[in-house]
């Protein structure tokens, strides 16, 4: 899997299946090479698939703009996964490794496990077929 641009790479994918409606969701990091300051395209993304094989780029959502590759002294978030509150629930938690100032030894800190609430809404868009759904992040 790659990103939408030539200089992008998808990292650390994690896929889960939702039985109703039948849907696969993949959380992953996207590294846009060359972004040294605040990221515009780099970050944690969610992708949606009806079969778990094809992942249409129009069904990618950026969950969080954040650096996803380690660099001494810089903020870092990586290895995302979604854990639903209940089986088949679209409400749950985004778990990820995080450091505000990545590195080992003072004044830097190694990454540690974090979580934040995350939920999705799946609705049919007028132009889509019966099995196609438009994903959206809930605020």
C-alpha cells in the first residue's frame, strides 16, 4: 500500500473487520517525505474497504496530522490501531505510540502508549452504489 503521492509511504497498517455493515477498516501512518515542520499530509489515517483487498484512495481519511517517523527532539505518533468499545461498534479508541520530544535520554523521552476516543460514521452517498459507503470521522 502506498499513499496518494509519489513521495508518500504507508507504514504500520492494522486492519479490523466490522460485521454490520460489512466493512474493513485499516489504521496506518502516512509519511510524506520532505515535511520537516508541521505536517500537512503526514499523519495517522483510516482507510475503508468492502472486501479487505481493494482500498480505494477516495476512502482514505486523515485522522491526525502528526509526524510519524522518529527524529530526535520532535513529536512522534505511530503504530495506530482502533479498538472498538463493543463487537461491531464504530465507537472506540485509537491506540498509538507517542512522544512529545522523541529520543532517549534527557531532555527527550521515548514513546509510550496513548489512547484517544475515535468514532466513525458510515453513510451512503447519493452517487454510490448499494454496497458503497462514505466514511466520515465523528467530531
